[in-house]
C-alpha cells in the first residue's frame, strides 16, 4: 500500500519548485489522515492517505483554472490507485 513514506521517497524528489506541506489529522472520517499539499505557480493539489486505506488525489492547473485530477478511492481499488498515481506523475 502506498503511503506518506512512499510519497516522500518516490514523488517528492521530482517536485522541484513546489512548496510541500505535510499535515496529520488523528480523527478523520476514514481514520487518521496523512495529507500532502503541494503547490507551484502552475499546478497544485493534495494527496490524502487515510489509515483505513482510502485515498484522495486532487490536482489543479492554476493557469487554466482547470481541475486535472479529483479521485477518492476505496481501500480495495488498488488498480485505480495505481492509475491515479501514474496520471499524477504524468502531470507533474
């Protein structure tokens, strides 16, 4: 399962020019939440890693004012999670 540590190792090194913030919320709707917020001049968004396996990925193109990704996936949707991360990496 991909988590905040995976993000730090696999995605963060490629986010040159992005401001990155890590947030933790102990009691959320789907368990505890590790959230990564990343912003640059053109693109920004967040990834929500829930302790129960839920995943949220949101990405916005600030220049075009367009939402590029907005997915909220259940714990068992592993293939969809992989696809969401692939799409995210393509945009970044």
